C-alpha cells in the first residue's frame, strides 16, 4: 500500500518519501539577502524530507517584503545557496528553490524608498514589519504592460541562477498575495488591457512566467504553488472556483513536477473545496498543504488523492520529522517568538528525538 514513506517520482525528480518540507520564510539571510551558514545547517538538518522547498527567494533586487529574506539574483547569493544544496545532497536529500516576487507586499522602508508595484493601485490593509518598526503598507504603483518583460527576465535569470546553485528544481510562488497572485485574483487586479479583466488575461502573467522558467529547466523540474482562497495579504476573488478550474486545466499542458496546493485560508474568511476542484480538473501530481495531521496525510496519500503532503510548522521544531512520523514519536513545539529573530536560536538548534 502506498503511504507517506513510499518513494515517488514528481515529474523527473525521484523522492525517497512523500513527506515534503513546505516553504517557510525565516529571515535568516544577511541584510544583503545572502544565505548564511546557519541556513545551510537548517536545511541540511531537514534533508530526510522527500523534498525541501525553500523559503520565498527574491528573483530581483529591490523587492524585499520581509527583511533579510534570501535572494537568487547575485553571484554571492548563488555561491551561498550552493553551500546549502551541497549540504542537503550530501545527506541524500532533494531541494527546490521557490522563486518569488513580492509585488505590493514589498515596502519602501525595505527597498531604499522604492514604491512597490502591483497589478492595480490597491494597498494591502494593515501594517508590516520593517527595520524602523511597524509601518502601514503603501499604495503600490501600477505595473505597466511594457514593464512586464522585465519581470519575466527577472524570473529567467533567477531560474538560471538556481540551476547554477545546484538545486534539483524550482517552485514558482503564485500564492499568498504576491505578484503573480495579485494578477490572478480580481480583488487585487482591477486593470484593463492584456493583463486584466477576464480569466485569460488575469492568468497571463502566471503562464508567461511558467513558459520562461520551464524553458530554462525543462519539463518535469518546475512546480507551482497556488492558494486560491487564502485571504492573507488582503487577497480575495469573486469566483475562486472558476479561477481554479481555468488555471488548472491550462496547467495540465506543462508537465509540471507538481502543483503545490494550499487548500485553506489562514484567516478562514473564504471557503471553497479547492482540493476537490483540483482533483476534478488537474491530471498532474498534487502536493497538498495546510494543517494536515499525520493521520489525514496518510489517508489521502493512501487513497491516491495526492502524491505527497507538505508540512510547514511541524518542520520548524522537528528536523527529523520523517523519523518521528515513522516511529510514532511526539512532535516538539516551536518557539513562536523566535520564528523571525535572525539568529541560530530557535532556528537550527532544535534537537532530533532520542
């Protein structure tokens, strides 16, 4: 019987098991967005995962949304990431880099005063953390159609750099209210023209990015992350079901390594059975994500509903999560106060079970 510990091939990447480490921003890079030695230790500690998907990684300079998140646009960053991939591979692990552009989630205080860009001039509600303290999100500048080729070039260069850094593949971050998601959903995209309005136009940026990244990596080495009902970053859509159906049917054309689907809403404001929509409309590999217990994850994998499950928070305090699941050992609890503290404490100092 297929279970979480069974090997699986996603696209052209062979994995030892179906327990995936979900991408989680931890803010441990330098202020220049260069991965650090503690990041190498952190990821290598978790190499028993079937696949590690890195935290959101900037495809271009000047688009920081978190402070001290890593990038993949400079030679120094490539060199530092290579230390990470080599350490993970030395332990038999596989690792994908998540390619990301923050769009309107970026803030001038994090980017030398640069105003962020988005599909429309609509700000995220609330405040964000900056080196100067909490500050309100700003109204973004509308990204011109003529500027979109520059965004595509950024993803291409980042994809090329990810290859040079030794990653096994890449994941395109099209979820959680960042630039691609901002174009996809009508709550943030109220523009006209080729990139606004109907489903075809709103999804144009997504598919153009996929085209370019697949051209670099080849079929079977690229994943896509979607969160069609997550309201994080003030996101919403008037008809997420139709958006899902349209996007998923087109995704089948790309022979992706996987679709990484966030099935729920962080804040429980929007409800839709997006997992069933995916099963009905997408024929490729699916990684399920968001609040799966070991028991539920085992059940849906055994039933053939998904190929694998991505776990986020359990991996913060349990670098040996695969072993703990296999032996039925209790899970350690993460120190929530240290999730984004920039230090090794609360990051790569969680012990394995004895």
